[in-house]
C-alpha cells in the first residue's frame, strides 16, 4: 500500500454521503439535458427520472463502495486503471438492476426501450464514474497529505 493510502482514514458515513451526493449532482447536470434531447422528452420529465435514479444510485453508491473497499483492503489492491475500470463496471452493471424497472414505469416504456435508455445512461456514466472517482481520490489524497504534513 502506498504512503498516501496508509495515512488516509477510512471514509465516514458523512463523507460517503457527500461523495455520493456530489457524484449524483454532477451526473444529473450533465446527463439530463442530453437524455431529454435524445428521447425527445421534456427536460423536466427526464429530470424527475434522473432525480429518482440519483436517489437510488446514492444509496447503491454508498453500499457498493463500502463493500468494494472492504475487498480492496483485504486483497491489498492499488487503485490502478484496471481496478478503477472494474469498480466502475461493477457499479454500473449492478445499478441497471435497480434502474430498469423504475425507468419502465416512469417513462411508460417497454423493457427494450428502457434497456436501451439505461444502456445509454450506462455508456455515459461508466466513464463519468471512472473520472469522478479518480478526481475524488486524488483530491482526498492531496487533502490528507497536506493535513499530515502540517
């Protein structure tokens, strides 16, 4: 484990909540107008779906990241690009299981349309998840290095 990781404390529930909240705010701001345009739907209708999905995703984010970090510590993984890609892929794949029924209901569409919409969101959020967590980890590491340095 590198020195920056060894001086960083585990994330608190409050930090996990803020991590997830900031992730969802950024995602909604970027994805909602694009999804509304692609679907020919109103930004407000897609925005409500995005807010429902974001709330669900925040809870999934906190639970998934907690579990992933336990595995990461036990296996002594470093946050390499390969591990970050695995993290993003597993998070988004798991989330589709929650989002598909909600999307079908809210948008009044069938399973195939909802799957295509969710896959579109997945293709957007997969790189977004990777970049967001990379930037968050870098900022967190920088913060704790400065804190330790005094």
